C-alpha cells in the first residue's frame, strides 16, 4: 500500500475518533461512518446492517442518499440474520473477505435482487459491542475492479470495534432520551391529575365561576407560565397562587411571597433583588434577595400594582431575561424562578394612566386568573361557614358544631365586602364568643353585620309590591296596597311587625335577647310589641 493511502486511512481513523466523541446521535453517526469508509476503502458501497434481536433479522438503519432509488428499496428491507456473508460474520464473530461473491455458494442473493446491483467482491466485519453482536459492516465492490486486500480487511476490522461502541452509545443515548420524554409526559399528566384530585386542597368552590378558576389553575400548574391573579381583597388570591405552586413541577422548591405594598421602597428593593455588603448604610452582610432565595421555586408578588416604577423595571428584567442585579453590584445574576403576581386593583387602568409600565403588565398578565367575589357565588357561603366553624372549633377547643338557621340566614343575606376572609374572621369571632353551646346563634354575630342585613331586609320589604299578603298577625294597623294608599309609615309597620315576630320566635319569646339582637332597649321593644299587638 502506498504511503498516501496510509495517510488517508490514518486521517480517517482520526476523523472518526473525533466524530465518535463529538456526535452521539445515530442519524449523525451513520452517514459519517459510511461516507468515510467508502472513501478510505475505495468502495462502491458501504452498509451498516443492524440486528433486530427480537426477530433475528438484519435491517438497514441508514442508506446513503447518493443512490436514492436504491435507498428507497432498502429502507424497509430486512432479511434473516442467518443468511449470507453478513449472517456468517455475525454468527461466527469473524470478519470475511470474499473475492468472487457470485460464485460462492454461501452468497445470499436477496439483497442484490432488491438493490438491482451485483456484488462482485466484499469485506464484512461483525460489530461487537460490550453487550454482544449488534450487526455487521459490509463494504462491497472495490472501485478499481480488483478484490479487496488483506490490508483493507484488517483496516475494517480495526475500525469495527470503535464503530460498534459508538453505535451502541448512540442507541443507549436514544433510549435514555426516549424514556426521559416518556417520564416527562407521565409526570405532566400525573401532576394535572393530582391537581384536579386535590381540587386545590382546601379551596371551596362549587359554582361555574369557581370551576373555571380550578380549570385555569390546573393548566397553570402544568407549566411555568407567568400568572396574574386578580380579585377583590379576601377572595383567595394567595390561596390560588400556593395551590398552583404546590401542583406544579416546582412544588419541591420554595414558595416565597412578598407584599409589595407593605414595605418602603428601598427596603423592598433589597428584599427582592438582594444587595451586596456595604451597598448602603446598614448593609452589613450580603443579602441574596427573594428571587435568588426562591431558586427552583416560585416568587409570589402580592399587590404588584403598588410596586414603585424603578422596581417595575427591575422586575421586567427578571421576567424577560431571568436575571437580577443586586444593589451595589453591576453584573447581573441568573435566577431560576417562576413569578406569580396578584392585584386587587384594575391594573389595566393603572397602565392607561401611566402608573404601571405597560410592557411589564403584558409580561406578568400572560395568564390571568380572575377570582369572583363571594357575593357572586353565594352558594359557597354555607360550606365555607361550616368549614371555618370546624377549623375554629378545633383550634379553640370548643364543642361548637355550627350556626342555627336564623344566623345562617344572616350569613346568606350579608354582602361580605371583605369576602372569604371576612367570613372566616366572623366565624372565628363567633366561636370565640361561644360558651358550652354547640349551636351558635344571632347573638354571636357582629352587630354591624346583623344591622346591615336588617336594613337591607327592610328596604327590600318596602319596595316589594306584595305588601298586602302578609300583614303581621293581629296588627292594629289596616294596611292595604290595593287602594294605592300604602304609605311608607304603614310599610315600615308591616316590616317591623314581621321582623319582630320572627325574631321573637327565634329567641323563644325572650324579649331581652330579641331587643339586644335588634339593638333596641327592652322598653323600646316592649312598646313596639304593644303597638303592633304582637302578644
Ligand atoms: N375558595 C376558598 N375556600 C376556602 N377558603 C378560602 C378560599 N379562598 C380564600 N380562602 C381563605 O380566605 C382567606 C383569604 O384568602 P387569601 O389570603 O388567599 O385572599 P387574598 O385574595 O390574597 O386577600 P388580600 O387581597 O386581602 O390579600 C384565607 O384564610 C384563605 O384560606
Ligand atoms: Mg393576599
């Protein structure tokens, strides 16, 4: 062999060695192996035949593009791994050099028939990985018409070992990638299942509007999308944020909440973005800041609408570039956090008025979740009350089981401007007031709430057109709406009579208690009872 050819082969060995370490995917490796071998061995064709163990068949994982017709014919072609020289090399584990293929009885003509080409001479070497034989590499028809030399054969043998290992690595890598993708899908599905099974834990919500909230929460939990939770005070914004975090892939990471309205500007800045020791007076040590502390988890920015403009710019950088610049430092630091924010303001109108950066708004509001106020989902009130009673009773070690009907009616009728938190506080307070009784009554409910329900009821009654149907039993006043002469005074009398009757019944006729509940003195109530002839 010439020195020139030697150099070319050394070069090939070197190139392939580099490629084997740099490339790991089969679809990149195979064309390279085939092309380089063809060049170095001056052959018409080179084929890698891999073994399908389950079926004990050879198949062609890659066919060179150069001959597209042949490529198409070979792409689905398989044959028994016991046939021909390929089969022989595989089963014996030894390489072969055949100089006159067509006159050799061991020749299997199936492949030639498929390609339409005639194999004159060939060399073939088994590919043995650490796990055993994985296939063969076959080099056919030397271009100069002469048979392959012994040197050619040795060269192929030398190469086949590293080709086998490279192919095996590629296979293992592909398997690992596939199983990773499978696991990722499974985890995604499981998380979603878990999220919907948990119904986000302790969150109550039975109506259509809350069903939509739960649906959005499930979707949000399945990704790392930036979420904005909107809703009045006490509607459960933080609960939603925690629920999403707990059901998300970041569940094992921290959930760190910060109320942007609760801190002076400079303090908020260093709390969120961190500072370097000495960045300002009093900065006695490095402080990583919330975004770095929450690595792998979630940062929850409550009342994000209150964030001062300078910090809005810094937050934008976190969301857009995933980096923070701590106070007193000039180089940004990468952070890996999910940002969720909440607001009880109309952020859109803040944007219009220039109080909130519009670029930041569109970044934080990619996935908005709007929480309905409690007055729009009154159906949940009894369940919430029941749940809070149970919780408060346990915590306060009281034998309380629930509220009586009259007080539940007040819970139902009240407008709850403070939403769920107000219900919770009211229940806590009532349980705290309770003694040994198991049922809580009107007397345990705050006067302000009772009063506002009473006022609402009275206005409702007056505006009701149906005043004639239910005059108070034994009322001295003749009230009739038919003649159009119903006066406000009369209407009020009807209401008062009805209200007092009801209240007295609930208080088992106890005038003192009823008076207290109405916010009247005992004497005043007695006067009204007499006036309306209620006894
Ligand atoms: N759907 C719900 N089911 C049960 N409890 C709830 C629900 N929503 C909220 N709560 C409870 O109500 C209270 C207020 O909720 P949360 O703090 O999440 O409201 P918020 O919207 O963040 O209020 P604020 O605007 O005042 O910060 C919490 O104690 C929470 O546990
Ligand atoms: Mg909150």
